[in-house]
């Protein structure tokens, strides 16, 4: 079964991490990614731009109408997301709990119920 794993953050949180700690934190995330790519359970991992770069797109008269985003006014925003393919829900929980910083911040896990065919 496939799952969406989401990490939330904000610029204040990123700024609170000392600059000298970033290489170690990035190495932890890279190790997590490699480990679960090798098992075949991590389909993809995607880091998102700062919320200031988000846009809202609507359709107006058949054309895109673009405004600044993000959609919700919140302190934290989705900072990155991961696509997992696990044998069961318990395994998805184990992978989510192995995420670096999961001991400090929750990781949101959503089952994916529908998937478009790859040959669309």
C-alpha cells in the first residue's frame, strides 16, 4: 500500500538550527532516504520551497489566475513529502518513526487510496 509522509516546518524553525549543524542534519536525512530507497519502500522524497514561493492557482475564464499562497494561513507549512510503498500500515508507521527529527516533531502519514494509472 502507498502512503504520503509529510514533514512540516517554517523559516523560524530552520533558522533556529545552528549553521554548523546543517551538514550533520542533511547527512541524517540522506541516510534515511538511501536506506528506504534500497528496500524499495521509498518511491520519492521531495523538499519544497519556502511558503513565500507558494502560489494559488484558480481558473478564471478558462485561464490560470495566480495569487500568492499558501492556501492556509498557518505558522507551519508542508516543507517536504515522501511517497512510500509498504507491505502494511505498521511498516509505514515504523518508517515514519525512523524519520530524522520524529522524536522532536510529528510526521504526518496518509494512506493513498487512489492512484492514476501510469500510462495516462
